[in-house]
C-alpha cells in the first residue's frame, strides 16, 4: 500500500469524526470541557463530498458475503504477534497533517480517550478500553480500503434501518435484491442478541476479537459496538436485543462521549504516560497478542 493512500485514509478518518461531531454535537457529562462543534475547523464543503463518497462506497460494498469473507480472512488472527504498544506504534504510521486544529496522532487519540476515562475515576478495565478502542484501524495497514475499516456500522443480512447515515446508498448494495435480506429480521431471529448480528466489517469487530478472552463483557461491548451509531445513538435494531443487551447498550453509551468529545483536550505526553499504561496493559493482557 503506498504512502499516499495511507495518508488519505487518516484524512478521511478525521473528516468522518468531524461529521460525527456535526451529527452529535452535544457532550453530556462534558459541559464546559469540550470545544463547541462549530469551533472545529470548518470542513463542511469538502467533508460533505468526502464523507458522502465514503458512505456511498461503504453502503454499496458491505454485503453479508463481504462481511463473512473478511471474518474468515482476519479472525483466525494469524497476521502478526504484537504487544499493545507495538500495535499502537504500528497504527501511528497513519499520519494526517492536514488540520492544525485536530492534528493528533492515532496514539494521541487513544491516550486522550483513556486519560479522560481515567480522570473521571472509572475502573481500570474502562481506562484500558479507551486505550484499545481504535487499534483495529491497523486494518488500513493490512491494505483494507477505508470503507472496510471505519465509519458507522450496521447489521448486514437484514433490512438497513432508515436511521443509518446516507441510507439512500443502500439501493446500490447487491443485497438489496435478496428478499430475505430485506426483511426486518432478515437472517436473524427476534431477540437473538446484538452480539449474534453480523455487523458491517470494520475496526470494532477486529479489536474485539483480538482481546475478547481478557476483558469484561462491558469492555468488549464498548470495543465491538462503538461505531454502531444506529443502535447506540439512534435506537435502531431493538428487535434483535436480548435482555442482557440492555446493560451492554448502557456501557457503549457511557463510552461514546470519551471517543467523540475528547479531541480538543491537550496533547498527551506519550513517553511520560507509557509506564502507567504498560502496567495497565499487563494487568489484563498477555505480553503479545495475536492480530
Ligand atoms: Fe473507532
Ligand atoms: Fe476513536
């Protein structure tokens, strides 16, 4: 993969995050701590076309077949053995220098997120979850196109909910011609549990699988569903929820502000924070993980 396309993915990621802030500008629990959405550099014109094109590709190509193929390809976790810190440094090769206001590296975003969780006095597993949550974006560095790494996720194999952003592009998805996949339940059963849905492929599902043996259920839900905005922000797909999902939804909602609204905080001192986080990582995770 050439450098230019890697830089472009980081830039698209930033624009997607800005579009999320435009869609969800409120910051519950963070009043007075965040930059107002309108203060963020105004990318509206360019972001609109870039973000729109991103979702056109995403909604066109994320089919049930595609998701199952990617799960097969990645979830054997036989690509690499790396420590969490090595994965963070690997991810950091996604650099975006296009915006002086939000010019944070990927490591800085992870540490800004985890440090805010830590300042708010949450349990250690929650702090670690903040640190880990975007490590699945190394999919970009394995050569995946950005529409298969980032952006809002949604279940495939059932009718896409109207509340999904740029919903109209699903008309171009080949699954729109398969009647079973267009039923409200599709290939699933009522109340089957959110964890039993095949969500569109991306960085959430990947990091969830890398650490799923080591963290509590709430942490795993935060990792696996943090991009599932149609569910945790819009209230869609309630037909699939099992009773145990209510607590997981609450956990994902508790995590979301830390991901969305910590970008305007000061730049973390990566070297100074490293010993604390190496200790935290070793409390829960083995020295190397399979990726
Ligand atoms: Fe993410
Ligand atoms: Fe994030």
